[in-house]
C-alpha cells in the first residue's frame, strides 16, 4: 500500500508517538495516542474489497483506499490456505475518538532470513494532514521491534513528498533510489533513533 498523494514540505523529525500494544499477537489491536491498529480478518477483508460494510463496520465516508484492495485480496488468498503470519499482517487504522476506519497498514510478509520486514501504509483523504500516518507507522515499527525483526523497510515514489516525510519522521533513512522509487530502512536491533 502507498499513500499516493502529493504532499507538502515536512518539518524535521519529531519524537515518536507513544505506542501501547494491547498484546503482540494474533487478533489483538494495538493502540497509539489517537489510533487503533486492528488486524484485518479474511471476513473483514472481503467486505472491504467488496465495499460492502455491515452495520458493525464504522468506515469514514471515503474508506476504503483503492491501494488497499490488492493487498487485501492477497490476505484473503493466504488465509484460505490457513497461513497468516501474525503479527506481520494487514491492519485497519481507526481513529480512537470516533472508531472510524481511516486507512490501512500492512507488512508484506514475515521477516526474511535476515530479519527484514517491509511495510506499507495509506490514509483516506479526510484523515490526512493530522499526523496519523506517522503515528501508525511508528506503531508498526514498535510491533516489528517487539517481534524481533532486525530492520523495517519501505518505499515510496519521488513525487510523494508526504510519504517521504512520514518515513523520515518515523526514523527510516533513505538507502537508494531506482527510477521513480525511493527506498528506506530502519535498523531495529540495538538502537532506537526515536527515543
């Protein structure tokens, strides 16, 4: 997932959001100061892909993100085989104050043989410019750190300055560029640059 909007210039890195994991593991949500990250089940993924909420779903009017659809289809396919690598899965991002779903965040796969995980994120237009993306990504960093990953990786496009800012504010550093893509990394073992 990528937040494909064009952004504005971003201020220098800020202290990380305080992340309170309710529990690391299967279906337990993770909370930050203003957000809840809830693992998405196959059933919920199917509703999101079909844009067919049930009464218990509380979606922002512009939810879901188009960029979430293909990764959610992948989640549905993986769960049909009985395999979903929690907590390295997809999460619904919701505002704690309203309970509304405003975006998604996902790990593309469990850590590789080097302990690296790749993450993507996105927010609906109505939830942007509030610092939510940074808060959600910082929660993902803490989830990966708590689960023993050695590094977190991400990428965005050269035109997506807003996502570039979110990645930098969350402690990731640019490693290289290929064409229109910029790649980022944060080493998780031994140091925490956000503290």
